[in-house]
């Protein structure tokens, strides 16, 4: 009689039939179930994100910025932002394709949209945000071979109130996280095809990874973190290939070159192309002009420097603007406000200001109060001439003295002094052309000049430091005793008005594409690092984020307002935090077991591999997207943690599933199977019920605030720092 006992069958990767039951037992039936589960995930994800997508019908939080920037693209108006342009371009494109005409001003949160068509931009962001749970499902399924781990991970993302809220508004976050998750998914699928090198599917996933990496970086510089993750994973893969003695060095070189092309050259090309499109679209002068150099501005239609025509050489009697040559350097500026008591002399403030303004105009006068005869050509200003600069609006002279500067204490204070152009000898300055000789003429736009104080010998200097509220958060101007040539102490004459001189064209100033690409990146990086908290603005701390310490008000502050509050589902966030610690313990036990040579069956070996490889990659992704924020000096917000939360949620799915799969180490198989199913059911019930409790945070609240005992949300204010 033939035995009915089935032998253990080893799969191609060495796992037994028992291990195969996790993901590939009865392939056709299991594959069908996976497809149905994925469809369910997609339906739940899109329904939770698109529900009440038009509510509230007014600007919420940073929609005032990114909606306005989408409008700028539709109107082709140049602006400045600290992030790369792809996210805003896509938002503007979504608005344009759905009938938005770019006329809504997006002035401040709370302004009603009224008859303006905003659903397309919100719907686009919600659509991308809805892709995150399905991407997580497929990625975790590939990493673990477990549909239950994939379903847990996607469920954590579907029913997290924080992800729902971030996905429903006109923001960069859902666009950024879409490309981050798409990069991870593409990388995982590419790795899954490693046994079919150079096949069509292998090339497709490799190139798609590169496309998504360029997308992530093209939305925010945070995309660098996922690029680093993919880079580390790729380096480890190449190291393994180098150790494969069945692979010739020629074949290894092909693998290396393929990855260089797909993961470096292609993303770099696409990233540069994003900026090329950005510069082509935004060809009209706008609010961002002043952040950039004179030559950069000359390419913008409507800017006073576009095809500019003005006198070529600086002359006495001219009205000018002086732009500092530091990247993102502003215009020499003054206004009626005085330095406060205790900050140097109580005289008129002099600053640099990044925007074009009437208070940027200065009149160039001779050392002595003599004017050129009417009708005669004025004297030209030369290297070494002594000048006075009179502020056009207030008629006070640019002035310095032996008081210390407000922020740079080793420098001297610069003020506006006198009245109607009358002052004292501390108003005299010597103008020098950088690299010039005595008698050289000062060329408008093209000459770099230094302006030295005659009495003290210090040089006019823009430190780049932002003044407090009393200085209107403009940039400090000081007089530096150090004469080393730096962009901070160099200026150029940008606007030049003198009706007594003939004008010439300055169209030749337009810079090359590489020059404007480089300048735009320097300006973005400096702008990013210069973001500081404003008065009464909450500066979130990185340690706040994993514990869900404090959220963000998206809409409304009073009882009568429609209130939306960005806060993660606390059950999910605290579970993720617990599983981070649990994962470290489990991964250590798995690594120690393998290192000590314990006799593990194929199922345990499979689990160890999932924890150390799949879980290790996700844990590294969490670290890369979280720890760098501890080193940043800029203002931070709670929503900066959400990319790291993606990795944490996927890691939780793998960790809990592996834990439940190993209950048979302590209990009999039948009981362990019941415990596994019971644990999964309990987890799903906790996630669903907590989402039911906290869903008003995402979908809107009215009535008493949570600190009021009569509020329906009062019992849900589990932490005093929650302000809903």
C-alpha cells in the first residue's frame, strides 16, 4: 500500500512546506486571496481619503502656500520656495486639468473658496495619499511572504487619522510620501527579480526605482533619505554579487553599470529636467524675484531687468538700488523705524530686504553738497570716490559709528542719520570696484563694488542674520572691520535711474541654465536653514513625534469653527513605538541564534531571514527618515515624522506577524493557531474601533473644545498636550 504521508518539499530558496504555508501554500487559491485582499485595501484606502474631500470649503493650514504656488504655475508667475518644484508643479497641473483658473488668492487660512474650483488639487493629493496603503501591502508581502503581515501594515496606514488628514488637503506631504513609497516598492520588486538579471521586468523595476527617486527628491530634499536607503541596499547587493564566484568580473561590471545608469544617471537627468520645465513655465516676474541675483532676474518677463535699458555707468545724482551679492542677499533698505533703546544708537534702521520695494531706493551724492548744473551731464562715479548715500524715502544718509551692530557684535552699527541729506562726516563712504584701480568707472549690474566707511575704515556688510521682530525680521546690515573680499561685503548696482544719461541694453546679462540651476539650489538650501519659529509658533521636537505628543491645528480654533486637527491614531502610533523596541529584541535573538549555530527548522530560519533582511531594511528606513531631524537647526513640525511613520508601520506588520507565527514555540500547534487568529482579530478590532473614536479629528469637529467636559471629544483627550 502506498503511504499517504507527504514528504517535506524544499522550495528553491530552501524553505520547507511548513514555511511555505505563510505565503505560497496552494498558490492559485492563495494568490487569488491576495488579489482580493489588495482590492479591499485599495477600496478602503481611497474611500477613507476621498470621504468629505470638499470639507471644509476654505483654506486649511499650508494650503495657503501650496495652493498659491499651484496658481503661480497656472499663471506662469515666478516665486521662491525652499523646496524643489515637482510637487507644486503637479498640484498646479491637477488644478489646471480640472478647471481651476489660478485666480484664487490663497491669502490666509479660513478664506472661503466660494465658486473657485479647488476639488481637483485636493483630489489629486488624496489620490496619491490613497496609494500608500496598497504600496505598503505589496512591499511587505514581497519582503515577508506573508499576506497577514501585508494586511496589518496596510491597515495601520488606512486607519491612521494622521495619514487621512495629510492626504485630504493641498499639501506636498502626500506627493512626497507617494514617491518615497513608490521608490521602496520598486526597489523591493527589483530585488525580487535578482535571479532574472537583465530581463525586461528586471530593467523595468530598476528604471522605475530611479524615476521614483528623482520624484521624491524633486518634491522635497527629504527625498535624499530614501535615496540613501536605496544606495545602501544597492551597495550591499553589489557586494554580494562581487562575492559570487560563479559571476565573472565582466558580468559584475554589467550589473554595476546598469545600476549606475538606473539609480544615478537617470534620476539625475530627470531631476534636472524637472528644473528645466520649472524655469520654462515660470517665465514671468513675481514675488520671488528679489531672492535671486540680478542676472537671474534678467530672464523674467516683466522684471525691470528683463531686456533692461538703463545708463551703463554710475553717476552722481543717480537713484539706485544696491543688491548684496551673497546668495539670497537682499537689497540695501531703510524705513522710518528706529533701532530700539539698548541696541546701539537710537537711529533709523538700515537692513537688507529680499523683496523689491520703494524703500530700497538710494540717491548717490557727492561728498560736498554740490549738484551738477542743470542740463549738463553728471560726473561719473569712479573707483576711490567719496560718496554719500541718501535714502530716497526718508532723506536720511547711510551712516556708521563706533556703536556695535545689533547681532554681529564685532561689527559696527549702520543707521540712517540726518535730515534732508544733511548729516555729518560719518555719512561719507568710499566706493571701490572689486579688482579695480583708482579711476575705474563703476558699471551698473556688472561691477562688484565694496563700500567702505571713510571714518572707521570698515566695509558695508550683510551678515545674513535675521533681525528680531523690532527689525521686521529683515536681514542685519553692519560695518565689518575685516576687509577680506566675500559676497557679504560685495554689492552691485541693480536699478539705475538718471535722466541725464543715455540708456543701453543689458540683455546680454541673461545667465546659462546651469548657472540658474546652481543658484536656485543655493537659495533653496539657505532658505531652508533660515526657517526659524515665529512668535507664538509651536516648534515641535523630534522626540515628540513617535509618542504622538502634540498635533497641528489644520482648521478652526473656536467652538463655532469647523475644526480639523492633525494627530495620528494614538493606538496605532503607540503600537508602532512598542513594536520598534520589540523588533530590536526579536532581531537580536534571531541574529544571535544564527550566529550561535542553533539547530533551527526551516520555518524559524525563514522568520529569521524576514526579520533581519526585510525588517532590517524597514528599520534602517525609519532611522534614516527620523534621526537626521535631531541635527537640523530649522523650525520643525509634527508632519515631518510621517515619512518615517511609513517605515515604522510596515515594520510593525512584519514584527507582529512574525511574533504571532511563532506562538507555537510556547503552545501546542492547535492552540497556537487559535492564538494567532485571535491576535489578528483583536488587533484589527482595536485599529477599527480607535479609528471610529478619533475619526472626527480628520473629518471635522464642531461644538465645545476637548478641554470642556461637555465636549464629545473630552474623554479622548488622553494627553494634555492634545489641543483639539
